[in-house]
């Protein structure tokens, strides 16, 4: 597999993500309203979990060149921006990821949709290199950390995908993606992205 094809394969997931694939979790505070009012949902799946992330971020990404292989670990580095925009009154949002490095570029979109019945989010990444959607990952937020899981394929074999989102203060967030080829017993991290908010 060439370096560029590896980038296309592994750059397809950014639960903003990324990343950000790029995706960042926030604990949404809620307060009691007037009598009879419906309380806001909390970080256990509320649709406002991503509200704080809206805006522009400087993004640094490290990608494992050949995950779940016997080859020596080689990490590729990319830098650029992530822009997060709200859709449908906060019930969805989209991440625009643009990063580049010595190995090439990763440009993509991550669409995130809130499912009120399940109180969870889905995230689906599309690489602009091939215009293909990856299988979605699904998850929710607990204690300020989001965990998303899904199923995919790598080189024709089924794998599980885990995406973890950690907010590290108001202006910094970390995203990690891992693959498992043994049903989730063990995981190998293959994507690490750090976002820092851009101030104007």
C-alpha cells in the first residue's frame, strides 16, 4: 500500500474530527427552569454537547501509516485547521478538516447527527480524495469524554473502530482513533489529533 493510499484510507475517519476525523465532547451544564419546563439534556447524550466546539481550530494530526500490521510503526504528521459549523438548530454539525504534511494532504468532512430517541450522536466521515462515506460511529458523552464505536473493514478484513474525544480545557481538545481486529479485546491507536482554538 502506498503512502498516499494509506492517507486516503486512514484519513477517512476524523470523529474530527478529528478529526479530526476529526469530534470534541463538552459537558453541557443544565439548570432547572420554571415549573413545568423541560430540563435541558446533560452530557449523557444532549444535543448541545458539541456547542462549545463551534468555530475554527488549529489542528495537529499524527497518523499511523500501516495499522494492524507487523511493520515497524511509522507515524505521519499533518497540520492545518478544523472548522466546525452548526446545522439544523444544533441538532447536527459539520467539521471541515484541512491538514497537510510531507506525506500529502487530508481534506474531508465529518457530519455529526444527534439521535434524540437514543440520546447519542453518530459521526460519518467523507474524504474529498474519493468522495466516499465511511461507516458511521455511534456514541455519547460521560464526564466530559465522548466514546464512539463502529464497524468497518481494513484491507478486506472486518475491524472495530473506537474514537475517543477529550476536552482539555476551553481551548484545547484531543481525539484518538483505534482499530481492533479481535472483536474489541485489544486496540491499536492509529490517529491522534490535537485541536487548539484560534483566537482573532
